[in-house]
């Protein structure tokens, strides 16, 4: 199965097998090269794209993940589905330009996902790094907190959890972060969706994990207690007083999980 947008399809002529082989052999600037998958940027007609190529994980990797109660990343289909789900929820993310997969066995299935490059963007991690020394305009900080909180609320209220919900996976459109502005005017894209899970309802433990990841990844950017309370108020869409009275156990678990992440090695 292959689905390429017309602006891409004309660059990959031939049969479906030939097109698939050409895409899987794409060359470009490699951003990640792991066992079984590669992420790279390439350019066609002056336009940038990102390709995620999956070459099959093998049974050993599948069983290793299952034994540790983790869902293995088998291919590009999960991220392709996640992008469409976020689009349904109105959460800005990558735009699909192409998708394809070959093979039936999950251990050896090959697949790819091509998305448009998100130009003129910077990760929130990089954007916020100077804040402890050079604080941002207060209005802009409030708007970014509101934007992130609303994205988290939309995902978790509609059965979606990210599993890598760190601020490095939010890309800020640098053309929309001027002040004064409203949160709705800021373009903030959520990326790296290959581990996203979707259900009818999001289990509490996965909500805790996502919120803890946000908390952990924003610990060193100079946020105040008032900033944290602002996030909680918008995320829960309730007065802070009620949140502190009714949800203390939830936020204690979030804090505990965030502290544990400080001791945990990075995962891909």
C-alpha cells in the first residue's frame, strides 16, 4: 500500500514496488538512525520534507518490549494514524505527504511516513532555555502555558496520550510568538507521534506519565509556582482551589514521576 501526494508522486515514477524501493532508499540529512528505523530530511524542488523509514524490528525486539509491558513501535502506521487523530481534535501537528507499507509479518514489515517540513520553527526546549537568565515577556509566557495546557487537555479528554510528552516535542512557529497576542494566534505543533496511543478513554496512569513528562522537561526554564498553577487551572478547566482540594493525589503522583525521570536515561 502506497499513498503519495501528487507533488511527491511525480518524483517517484514506476510500479508500486519500484516507488517503495526508491522511498526507502532516500538520501538526505539524517537526524536519527536506530536499529530498524531512520529519520531524515530531504529536499525536492526547493521544498523540505521529513521521512521516517521503518525497516522491520524483528521478533526479538517485539518480545523484549512485550516482556517489559511496553508497546513496540512496529512501523509508520501508528504515527500516520496519530496525525489524523490530532487533526480531528484540532491539534496542530505534521502534515502527511506520503505513507506506505509492505509485508504482513509485524517483525519484518517495512513502512515509511513522509511529512512536510515545519519551517521557521523552534522547539520549546530550545526557545525556553534562556528564560532563567533572560525572562520572556510575561504575556507571552502566559500564552504559551495556556497553549500547552489546552493541547494536553484536548488529547487526554479524547483518549489520546503521547508517551514522549516533553517540551522538546512542541515546535513553536517563530513568526507567531510576538506580543501582544492571544493563545489562539500562536502556532504550536506537536511532533514525534510514533508512540502515541489512542483509545475511547485515556487511562489515568498514562495521563500522569504525560503530565509528569511536561513537568520534568520544564523544570529548568524558570517557571514559578504561579505558572504551574496556571497550567493546572487551564488543563483541568477548574478553579485552582478545587483542583488542590480534590486532586492532590494526582498531582503528587505527577511530581513523583517527574522526579524519577531525572534519574532515568533518555529513550528513543
